[in-house]
């Protein structure tokens, strides 16, 4: 399956990485690399994570990493996984995608 990154995800991730880097740049790099490894494993078992709490769609899933939720959509027809959002799981800011 092909992984697609939604522009909202990319923007949110950059904001998170910049925030982490203010305190410790090496932690920001480590966060990005570990998150990338997890995302690249999604196609192996795309329904491993629970259905999203934020959307009423069985193909949208919530993966957690550290204190963040990563929301992604599995599209079997197109053979794609779209990484939609990343947000602090204690402060969701979910708008329509």
C-alpha cells in the first residue's frame, strides 16, 4: 500500500517538531525518525489500530505515539493509506477533512 501524507498532517508535524526542537533539537529528530518508522509499518497491518474515536468511519484509525494521536485512513480500493492528522491526544483539534 502507498502512504500519502495529507498537507494538514505535514503542517501539524512541522509545528510539533519545531516546538520540541526549542527545548532539545536532538529530541525533535529522534521523534521524527521514530514516528516515520511506525508510519511505514502501517501497510503491513493497516487495521491494527482501533477505529478513530473522532470519525464514524471504520477505515479511519487512530495510532498513538508518545502523547500524540495520528489519524489515518485506509483506502483498500486505491491501495493507499492517507496520514490525515497528528495532534496532542489531550487537546484534539479535529476539523472536517
